[in-house]
């Protein structure tokens, strides 16, 4: 099995097992998914875009949601950001929030 298939196999099985599917069934489902993908797109060059921007946007939403006006230091420590960046992030969120 090449590296990509190994990564895919591990990722799928890990998520299935984490979702309370037993290891044997997870292995069977994973094998089926990989075989189906291979049948559908085998031999083609496939570009998988990096979803860094999506993950970063989600992190920013969590920060804004967790901020209560009194926990600035805790938020900065938890997410590894500066107080200045937190203020900018909060200002951007306030500017971008839809008017009710």
C-alpha cells in the first residue's frame, strides 16, 4: 500500500473507531471506501486543497464565542495569540456581524 493509501486507511479507521465502530467493521468499511475511490478516480491526478483557511476561520469563531469580556488572558494563552491580535479579531467579528 502506498503512502497516500496508508494515510487514508489510518485516517478513516481512526475516525470510525472514534465513532464507536468496532475495529473489524472499521477495517471493512475503510477497505470498501478506498476501493470505491480507487474505482472512481484511480489513475487520475487529484488535488486536495489545504483547508487551513477553514480551520483558521473555525478557530477564530471559537475564540469570539468563548470571549466573555473578562477572560482575555486565558483566551490568549489557550489559543497562543497576543492580546493585540485578540482585540483585532474581536473588532473584525463585531464589524462583520449582521445587524439584527
